[in-house]
C-alpha cells in the first residue's frame, strides 16, 4: 500500500466502514491523545472515484477526533493514511474489522531513539519508512526530535508537553530552548506553549516564506526552517516587512505603468469584498485593489470598481474622467508605511496616560477580535446528551444568560441570544464597539468586561478552582443533584460514602453490600424525604464543593489535584 499524508477535506467515511451510518462516535477517550500528539496510526483509505479524494475504510474515530481538533484551532493537519489499491469490497470490510480489533500506541521518543541508531548504522529515511510502514515525512518528523534538548524530549515522552509545542521547539535554537526551560522551571514566569510559543520564538510575528513577493535569495536576514519539513519562516519580521513593502510598492508602480486607472492599497488586515464591487475591465476604468494581511499575504484583485462607480461609468457620468489617465496615489507604499508607524508610535505613547480609554479598547478587542488578538469562548462541549441537558437546565446557566442579554444590550448587539466575546472582526468593527464603550460609564464597562472574562474562562482548569475558592462560591446556591448526576454515578464505594453523608453510617453499613443502583435510590429518598427517610436539604457531594475533595485515595480526580497545586498561591495568613 502507498503511504501519504492527506488533508481532512479530501477524506470521507466509506460505506464499507463497519461503523458507517452510526451517529458521530464518542472520541472523549482519544481526543486528549490526538490533541497532545496528533494522529499517529495511519488511517486505511481507498480512492472513491473523485480526483485526489479518498474514503476511510478504517480509522473513523481518529478522523472525527482530527476534525474536532481542527474546529478548535481553526486549521487541521493532514492525516497519515495507507492507501489501498482498488479491489473488491470484501477486502475493505475485512480490513475495517481487523483494524478495529487492534490499535497501536507508539511512543515517538522511543521511535526517535531507534531511528537514530538506524541512521548511525547507515539506514536512509526511505529504508526506515519502508521497514516500519510509515511515510518518509513521519520519519523526518520523528528524527527532528533529535535537535531538542534531552530534558525537552523526556518531558514530551511523559506527555508534559503537547505535540504542537514540541513542533515549534524544533525550530528553536539551543539557546532559545534553554531559555524556554528556564521559564518552565521558574514558578513566577510563564512558559509559552502552542501558538504563543511560535509567536515568542519569532518576536511576536511568525511569517512564512511562502508569502514573500520578493526573491528569497535577496533577503539578507535569517530564515528558520520548520524541522518537521513543512514550512520556513523569517526570523526578523521588521526586515521582512521592509522588503515586502518595497515589493508591494514596485507592484503598484508596475500596474500604473501598465495603464490601470488606479491602484488601491487597502489598510493592513482589511478585506476586499467582491460583492461590494463589480468586475470592470482596464479600458473602462477598472482599478486594482491590493489586500495585505497581518501575516504578510498579498492578494491583487485586478479590474474592479465599487458598485456606485460602476453604475456611474455605465451612465457615462465619468467618461471624461476615465478618458485621461488619473494621477498616481498621493503616497507611495513606503511613505504610507512611514506615516502609519509614526502615527502608531505617537498614539500608543499618548494612550499610556489614559487607562480608562485603554480599558475600553481592551474590551473592544476581546469582543471583536483582530489580526493581533485571538480570544476564544469556552465551548462547553459535553461528552453526551445527558450532560448537555443537565447543563441547559441548571440555575447558573439561566442566571448567566440573563446577564449576557443585559450586556448585549449595553454594547448595542442586535442579537439578544448571541454571545459577547470572541468575534472575528476587523479594525472598523473594533472602532465601532470602542465608540460604544466610550459612551458607557465605568461601571457598565466593567460589567461588559466581567461578562467577557466569564465567557472565556476555560472549563475544567485550575483557574476555575482558584477563582471559585477566592470568591467563596456556594455550589448549593446554583446546583442540586439531578438525574444526570445519579446516572453518571456508578462507583459502589463512592455511592456508599455518599450514603453515609446523607443517611449516616448505620444506614450506609446496612446497605454496603447492595447494588450501586439501590444505594443511589436510598440517597435520592433522603434528598426528597420520601419512603420514610428524613429529608436532607443542604447536602453537597465533596466533588462539587469549593474546595473540592476526593472520596477515595485512588487518585484520578483532576479537580482536587488542581486545587492542591494552586492552593499555596492563595494561602492566607
């Protein structure tokens, strides 16, 4: 079989997959591994009759896990695939069944140790790939771990570092790796990970060499290659923009010399919207619009006019104006860049004396988003429908929804049932929200900011434990045991401990041998005051209290572990 990495949009589930037709699978058990390491075991696919597209014979859950991860991050990596040759359906059915009976969980660091020994013994990358049944690219990625410091490799083996962070560390120099390890070891410092690590390595802006308009050979600065073999980046963003802006200015001059009536250079990050324009040829006054993203990408849209200008041109109102070649733009590209940067420097220096204005601008960025800000709301993903239904009916969510509607009204949102934070807008949208916030008093701005922070709190994180304990949150005010809680309670030992809390040790000891279902029913009788049981009104499981506590010494309760880690930071004298 041929081995290859295939993009997600070129894959779909085969009708011959043994789980085809069922609802989306539960991927909660493998999603953490895929999030940390990516998809390691190749999917089994075969051509589906369309050019460069394939159907999945085996590997459905890995495919759904990769799609979920792509939704979280906004982009997905190609998946390793073994491509079957065209054959009968029986082969595909057998392969699907066999693959679902055995799954591999390779350790990449152990593989690196083995591959490195093989390289030293004279084996080539294709030799190793053929021996272990993986792609050449996969072998190169594993060998790239060799450029990491031993402490980083060992941390990756122990799953203390996720795959995205390790990938970016392979682009770091040894000095940068040591600096990053020092940040990890210092409790008062923050060690960036994932996308933030990439920004840290490149001084806040990572720009791929693919977007350069100028010849790479002419770039005098340092270029850093991704050791995973997928891309290379400009180490000096300022030097890149200098060269890129010079190339953009030259492109503008070329268009004007070629007879285009005007070249419109849009603001950095501003999009060109075709639906607001009409296609117009050069001879009829069509213009060229150039859009530049914050990542350095340049798109030239040739032969367009705004709808208003196009209508006037058709009516002949601009015939005399378009007959003569219009003058060049007032500012060249480099001069516009010069003006922009000096105005930026002056405005941000002045803003430092106006914290109230800065507060409103921060809130506007968190609500709207920009090319430099990425704020994501907590998705509140539930593992099943039972948990979803329970959350939808809880008091806290209802109270939060009411407050959110009030904040949406403050910021002038037309969608009463929408969300506040994490939009994907542009500079004009930010300015609109900023103007709205300037008209609000400080108290109202703080209400908006509080709601934005609440929407972006990560569920299941140590921050929740720190905040809940600091605020002395009483879970009894917001939560009470429901059907979903008892459906998910399946541990007999823990159920008996809970029965001790609500009914006393005598009742618990008398039912210690009963099934967990029976013990749960007795607990519910106590909480409801039914079947002769004395009603208990204020009971909270240890799991739900602040601070959270365990029922056993077995471990595996992440919430309690997180509080143990952060508690010393909030110790009171």
